[in-house]
């Protein structure tokens, strides 16, 4: 129960209001209308009619109140005013303009309109002659509520004092009017918020859609209409798949939300994909935010989509160019490599200087071949054409072989390269060729960016690793030049190389780590890095361990493939 004090005469008393009074409850209070009145029922009905009818505007309500109230408790004159810093302004009155002004000019009356005050049976020591023998000298004030940002008061005057019963009736009417004003204020606020929100969503340069918990569309803005060609009235109320259909995976949103279901709070994800529109297909970059209610049940999904077709088109053109250029490069490179190895075979016929030239040319050719291969891998990754062929195998023997291959390189730089033999032997389910490329690249980098000290490789099992599954973490730890915190985020981006003096001698295109990360992630793994400038770097590759679950899946996949082939 909320309580607030109303002043009545000189006494203080409490009027109790339910926390959330319903209209019915408040209107039933109008039964307190004083008995003395000749036609109580018709007055009550009239009041009920004007107070409960939401089609009656506040201004109409105020004028009607001025007409009805004089019938209660012998009020002879009623004025409703708003009070603000600018002064008192009349809103409605039962009297002529001149009489109203006369009453409002009584200074004592203004003084009594204290903030939110209600007072009955005030004598102001002055009176207004109404006509005939009627002299108004009792005044009653009542705070009604706020309207248009100003305080609204009712001033009633009578020729004699009013009874407690009439005062109570007036007070109840005041409360009901207050509630009505509050609901008008809230409705106006809501409408203005709605307009602001709708302007914001409609004017937003990005496409915006809101879905309910059944994944049905509740909002579809103008930019999305432009992007897809569908009008809001064609799609609101329909499932998102009907209007925003992803070409490769129509049910993408449900799947993405299921994957994130374990996360607490709002869930966010960003994806790029191609959708069908009614004018063909478009590439979009989509940001999804899913909100749950207090019971953690999905409540609303907001989806922002940006048209990236143009940049996708440029990217496709760029990839096509790289692909053609590198293929074209490979043919003459293979020829150069062949001729160089032919020359090498006839070493005896050559001078030392010539052998040295051939050596330099062979190294440069190898570098070019590697660059061409890396560029082709990047194109494969970007076009989503990267293939992996998972096989269950032991990682340690593979690492041993790679380390053996790199030993001469480490020795030539005066570095120690070592691999710790693990105490366990558990298989992983990976593509052996890609895995070799991953670790060869990381060890190559470690040796490249270390000028003294060592490169150590070690393995450990993490019980609750990736997706809470048992995982295998392999660390490649070097004592090299390290990577500053400023650059560490960017080293996995393609063509990114840290610009610094210490590595100016080392060659590279900045593609290695980009390819490594793509290979690892494609196989369900993760790569992380910790580094201190001048001290060294640790790269950690974590991959899920091969388990019974994988074995069953692999068996059913191979069976499926066999059946497909037999068909
Ligand atoms: P590249 O070696 O061809 O420049 P990468 O993609 O393999 O390209 O590596 C990107 C950048 O990350 C390198 O240029 C280097 O600055 C930094 N980096 C990679 N590995 C190491 C390491 N072990 N120690 C220090 N810096 C490293």
C-alpha cells in the first residue's frame, strides 16, 4: 500500500491508495458522493462517463468537471488552473472571464496553492459577489496532477464551508483525475518514444529486423526493404527464413543460437553470408543480438544487416587475379627450378663463383615457389575451398620428423631446438599434411625470429579444453625478439608483418600465421600466443583429442561416403 498525506483543513490524515489502483476500484470510490445531493446517481454516472472515457481529451475532461462539480456539495464556482514558474493560467471555469479573473486575483488564494497541496474550507478574508445575494468566501484547493509539465489545481468556492463527506468525495475525484492525467502522460511519453525509436530504426542506414521468440519478424526497416526488395507488410509476422534466406544454410540462426545457448546474458554474433532477395542474391554482414527474459528464455532477437556485395565482388575479383597470376607464375618457376637443378648436376664443370650464383638463384626460386603456394592457399581459404582430410594419428612422431628437418637450420644459427617426449600417447583427429604445415611454419618462425637461445616444443593434455573436451596443447616456446602488445592482435592477419629493425633481415610476406590459424580453426582447434618483447614468444596450438565419439562419427561418415560412391 502506498500512503501519502493530504492536508484537510488544519488536520492531517492519510488517504490510502492501492499500489496499482485499477480504474474500477477508483471509480467505485465515487460511491462516497454526499447523500445530501438530490440526484446522486446521475452525477455519479456523469462522472464515471467522463473519467473513464479515454476518447475525452484532458481539456474536455477539465471543462466537464467544472460543470459537474458544482452539483456536489454546493460548489458554486469551479476553476481549474495550471501553475508554473510563469504564473497561474486558467484551464477551465464555470464562471465568466471577468469573475474568474477576479477570483484568481485574490492574492491569498495564490499563496495557498502550495506545491501539490490540497486544502478545504479556507476562508480568505475576502469574497466575490457572484450575483443575487451569493457571496463566495470559502475556498477549496485540490492538486490534480501534472499536465503538459505543469501542476494542475482545482479551485472550488462555496458560500459556506463543505462537509467532511463532500471533501472526501472531492478528494476521490481528484485522485481519479490524477490517475487519468498520469495515464495520458505515460501514453504521450510512450508514443514519443515509439516515434523516436521508429524514426531511428527507419532512418538507420543499416538493415534492421527484430524477431520474436518464435523467430517471426516483428520489425523490418526501410534499409532492409531496399536491400531485399520485400516491404514490411509482406514480411512482418512471417518466419525470418522466408524473407532473409541464407543460400547455403537456411536454418543458420537457430543453429547459431543453439551453439550460444550456454552463454549468460545477451548473445552476440557476427556472420557474413549470401542471401536470396527478390532481385537476386546479395552478400550481407550480419550482427545478431539475442536477448532473454528474466527466466533466461529467448525473448527478442535484433539483427542488423549491411550489404557487402560490392566489397565481396571486389574480393572475388582480387582472388581470381591472385589465382590466375600465381598459376601463371608457377609454370615458368617450375621450368627455372628444373634448369637450375640440371646445372647443379654439372657442378664439376663450373667455377666456385658460378656455383654460388646457382645457389642464390635456387634459394630465390624456392622463396618464389613458397610465396606462390601461400598465395594459392590464401585464395582457397577466402573462397571457402579449404579441404581437410581428418585421420587419427599420433602427433609426437610427426613433430619429431619436423624437428629433425629443422635441426640443421637451428644449428647454423647456433640455437638449440628440442622436443620433449610426452608421457602419454593419445591420438588426434587431424589432416596430417595440414598439421605438418602448421607446425613447420611455427617452428620456422620461431627460428627466424630468435637470434640466440633456444626453441622448445612440448605437449600437454588439458582435461577441460576446447568445448570442455579433453584437448592436446602443443607449445612452441622461443627466446627470440618477441612481439609487442601493440602488434600481438594483428599478427594473424594476412600480409601483416611487424615493422622493426630486428626483423628487417628476415624475409616473409606476412601470410604464414594467417594460413596457420585458418588451418587450425578449420580443424576445430585454436591458436594462442603469449610474448614479451626481447624475451621470447610462446605459441600454443590446442586441438581436441580423438575419442570414441569421433570414432563413431568417422565410421558413419566413411560408411555414408561408401554408400554414396556405390550409388
Ligand atoms: P612472416 O613471418 O612471413 O612475416 P607470419 O604471418 O608468419 O609472416 O608472421 C607475422 C609476423 O608475426 C612476423 O612478421 C613477425 O613480426 C611476427 N612473428 C611471428 N612469429 C614470431 C615469433 N616466434 N617471434 C617473434 N615474432 C614473430
